[in-house]
């Protein structure tokens, strides 16, 4: 499957997160992004590079979502098969700028370097 491209609608999918009471909740991507400008990013490849934790400081505008089965990653066409390393299917590192469910920018890492999907790169798209 080809990766999602600029101008395409953001596919809907169900992802998971832990609420304030540490209860696992399910949420549709469209319910979070409809009528809003959002940045969606994937980091799973960092785990394969030896990163133990990803720490984020932010105001309350960040929502952490899990795609444990990689279904949504597949819908975006941004999967990375690391089965031969014993890691299964992961998400490529990416950043999408989405405005009211329409993809405005796609920054995806296809090599080993992190040169296209960082905060500086997506900020240029705003």
C-alpha cells in the first residue's frame, strides 16, 4: 500500500488511550480531528533504535494514542515490517499535518536517519 499523500482525506480508525483514571478507552481518529488542525505523528521505529522511553513535555493539547495491532498504521500506508528483527509490524516515523480531515503535509522517514519528520520539518508546513 502506498503511503498517504497530501490532499487525501485522513482515514478513520480506532485507537486507544488511557484516561485520567488510567482506564483504557477507544477513540475514533475522526472524532479527534474533524474540524480541527492536528498533527499526527508516529514514533515506533525509535524503539527499534534502542530508545527505552519517549518523554514529552506539553500543555494539555497532546493526546497519546496506541495502535497496538498496527491497523491504523496500515490504513495510512506507513507500516514498517521489522519481523526479521523479532519486532513485528511497526509504524514508520512520520508526521502528518491534517486540517479538518484533509492531509496538508506528509513527512515520512524511509531511511535510517531522522531528517524529515521532526518538529522543525512539520512547523515549516504550518
